[in-house]
C-alpha cells in the first residue's frame, strides 16, 4: 500500500507563493509517476501537473503554466508543487496522486492523498 501525505497549504494573498509537498510512504517511490490535482468548491477535480520517473516529463494545466512547477526529490520520497503568482481562482483543495506511469497518473491514478487546502485572498 502506498500512502501519500500532502502539506504546505494555507492562506496567502494574491501574488504570493506557496510550496506544496507530498511525502510518499513506499520506498519504490522512484518507480512512480506523480501528479497534482485540485478541486475548487462546486467544481470537478482538475488535473494540474505530472512528473515522470526521470523528472523530465511534465504536464501543466493551461491555467497554471508559467506559474506552477512540479519537481521531485527521490532521495526524500517527496514531490513538490511550487506555486507562484497565485490568484484567487487557484483557491482549491490540492491533491497528490501516484501511478506507475505519467499517462495513468493523469487519467486514473492508483493512489491519492487526503488533500491540502490552498486559499488565495484578493
């Protein structure tokens, strides 16, 4: 069983930054593709970004391109989402996800975290 634990959410003013972290329990973290999703109130869960085994494959939703960056630290079994120039519309619960490849992590993840709240005030 793989457990994902997100942290780093909080309240920030528009234009500010946050870095989300997702710690993965399993030692075979290096074999997993990782992704971030978000869900705003009253909306469906939205894909944000994904990163493959080598760290070289990244997909960002159009709404976050140029502002958000996904990265991974395999030695720490951790994936990060650096969020800059935050906007009120970025307010959502952010979820970490894992799967065996980057296509699956974007479409049908095998594992989910519990989510962390990000609130951006105007």
